[in-house]
C-alpha cells in the first residue's frame, strides 16, 4: 500500500540519505482494514524509485513501514509523486495542459523532444485518457475538498471538462492538492482504479 504525505522538501532532498525528519512518523495504526491494529508501525527501510519532474530526473528514496501483526508494508510517497507513475504531479499537469493548448499529442511530443524531454505519444495519450476516465473520481474528490467546484461537474463533454479542470484548477493542482486528494479519496487522481466506492 502507498500513502502520500505533504512534503516541504524538494525531490533532490530525497535522492540522498540525510535528515530523518523529511519522512513522516510511523503510523500509529495499521492502515489495512482487515488488520487495523492500534500498534505503531515499525520502520522497514527504504526502496528507490525513479522520478521525473520539470527540473529533476533521478532516483529518490521512499520510506516504508511494516505492521507487527499482519506483516504488510506501507510506503510513504512525498506529495510531488503520483502513485504508480514515474512523473511528478507538476510534470503530468504541465504536459496535459500543453496537449490541450496545441490540440495535438504528436506536436506536443515533437516540441518536448526538441527541448530534451523524451516522452512517447502513447504515454501522453494514456495520461490524457486516464484523466478523462477518472472524471467522476476527480469530481468526487474536488467536491469533498472544495464544494465550490461542483459547477465543474455539470459540464457535459469530457473535452470541455478536461479543459476546465486543467485551466480552472491549475493553481490548485499542486503537491498539496495531490496529498489532500489521496487522503480524502484513498486514491491518486491518475489512478487506474477509478471507482468511487
């Protein structure tokens, strides 16, 4: 299981060993529903994962905790990470916004390749498709976090909704939003498991 926590540090800070305070304290309770023991989880080392942001590309260290009863682990991802993806929140949103601006995935890939960002049309298409498929989940999370966004859910077409989401919500699409969305829904806004319940 992965959990996203609000981080004040930059991705580069997670690339090396260092301050222990950049990771949250161990959870006081096992997050797995069928266990849920009220016993503080134990530190269970780190693993590395590749992360690409707009300004950083490299390996970062992810803290893990283990339940003493059920033996399952919990990984703690910094808020700039998206669960299951190598690209950061800011990178994904900038990429999708660029696609909407140009109106072409192919043109976006060519222009980003020209500045040294190696990304495929297939991946860009996957991100755009995932955002549209997650419309109900994202709208649910937005309604919980900020009821003023209910109007966004009334837009009829997926293309209109995507544009409004990417442009109207852009200031709010921060690592803080990512952490709060995950805390509220239990899922990433780019989750392949987009069912609300």
